[in-house]
């Protein structure tokens, strides 16, 4: 009959050790224990409010399986974050004074989760040893694509899933590559997908973006353009440390594969890493989170002041509001007219009073943006044309050019035919994150 009931935490903590003993007795040889992604339960526990309890449990589990296990030959443990400091005094200290004193003895907390494991060898992404085993090498990837007769996908695969650097060895993301090959050979897709985008660590990317200050936003934009940022290495950060400083967040993104090292240096007793985004898959994740964050942020704001500025012809006020929004936004795009067009449309989208029409044919051309009230006889229409300047000094000239285009191509023809008589016309010109607004008088 199957066993019923629920095992207590002590029994579960000893389960691997008991299994090891059974296997040794049956096979008459010591066992090898492989623990993959040991820190995933810690990450989940951290975001769901029971981190300390999980640290305590895993510590007991590892002590039983790895420290006092006489059936153990060797063990390999993998995870994104270093294990040496994963359990700290604040996380594991017990309530009674006697137990606190016992816990604070150096021999007990020196190795954190792996207390007493003097033979533990830590290999990080910065080390050369075993570097080729962290992912698929170029040779292995070529063999895989060749085996399934999809070598024509080589460049696409490299662009999307290559770029991770371990020591001096560049490797492909094995999870994404395997999923991609599977989908291609079974014709589930013809295009690359962001398979890594559903992993739990993406919540950290979202947090980084949502809480970004001016410096961080600038660094994210630089990364998006293929740039490089330099940060000090903190190999011993834990989940409790992530939000203590912005550098810790960057380190977490590096150790979890959302950034790659291109160069390391040693300055004033500290290791520094020059980091960049490794490939298209990871760039997609950043962009996706930034778009989501931007939409959520705009929807939460009261932008009625921008609409009122257009209604009342307050050009400087409208420009200040748009510029302020641009300054407070992370841009992963070239500063082209389409970007600004979409950005301003997003700001005006939830106005509740005007219908927005974008890129519609009218007169002799296609206007950029028109806002119209539902009422026609006593209503109003606003025509907006966008331009991009080559320098800060060309903003006013760009606005004049936009207004001339509205008149020359008769963008108001259809609006007049509908019956609108109160029609406002604006030219808006941009240079990077600066904006200038001009109204036809």
C-alpha cells in the first residue's frame, strides 16, 4: 500500500543521506550526488516571503547530504550565486541566547550553507577551469546543427543564443539552443524565440528597470546600443544583498547570464568587469520589460496637463511635459521620428476625451497624429506633425517645417469636410530627449 501522510522537515532534510546509504548498500560503492540549481528554491522563497525558513531547511539538507554522509564519494552543486555566504547570521540566528552564542562560533558560520565542508571548490563564471562545460561550444553547436541538417541557421543561432563568456571560453545558452533546434526540426517555428524570457530571474530585470535612477537609465540605454559598462565584482552576493546597492543588481544580472564579461581589470584591490548584453535573446528580454514598465508607468500618471496645454496653446508647457517624460524613460531605440511618434501617442492615448487617429491619409499626404472630440459642431480637432532635428539648434526650424507641411499638404481637408471648425495645428520637433513645440497662429 502507498504511504500516506506528510513528512516533517527533519525527515525531508535527511532524505538524500538515507537514499545515499541505500544506494551504497545495494551497489556496494560510494555515491556521487549532483545538485543542479541549488539556489532556485532560495530565489523563489525570497520573492514569496519565506527566505529565512528556506535557508534553514537547505542548510540542514546539505549538512546531512554532504557533510555527515559516510556514503558520499563526491558531489557537484550548481547555482547562479556563490554558496559561501548564502546563509548569514541574520538569516539563521535563533531566538534563545544559548543558541545564538553557539551559532556565532566562527567554525559554525564560516562556510554559510556549507558549514564544515573544507574541501569545497568553487568555480565561477570568471574562472577558466571547466569553462567549456557551462554551455555549448562553437564546435558542439556546429555538430548539433549539422546532425539535423539545419546549418543554414548558423548565423541566426549565433546572433540569438551565443555570446556567453566563461573564463576565456565563449559558449551558447544550452537551454535556448536545444529548444530552438527542437522547434525548428518539428516545424513549430521558423524564427528564433526568447526561450530564456520565462525564467524566474526576469523579475530582477523588471526590478532593475522599475527602480532605475538617472545613472542606471543611462547605463541601460548604453547597453541597448551595444555599449559596455564597468562594475566592481561581488562574487559573494546573496538574494538578501541584491537591493542593497545598484552594483549588486548589476552583479546579479552578470552571474545569472543577463550580461557577459568582455574584459576584467584589477584596481585598488578590487576586480572590475566590463559588461555588455550577450545576444539578441537577452536584448529582447530587456526591451520587453522596458516596454511593459513604460506602459504601466504612463497608465498610472495623470497626463491631463499635456492635453490641456495643447488645448490652450501653451507650447512651452507641452514641451516641458514631453521632455520630462522622455528624460524619465529608458530608450532602447534610435531617436527617429517613428519612436517619438509612438511615444507621444502613448502619452495621449488614455485622455478620455479625444479620439486619436494616427498615420491617416488626408489632403495630399499622410498626417502624423490627429485628436478629435466625438462632438463635431461644438468640438475640436488637433493636428500634430513630428520632426527630428540634427542638433539642439535645429528644434525651432524643425517645428516650422512641420507646420509648413501641414499647410502645404492640406492635412486639415478631411477634418474640415467632417464639419470641425475649431482646428489647432502643432509642429513638434525632437533632438534626443529634448522637445520643442510650436503652434500655428
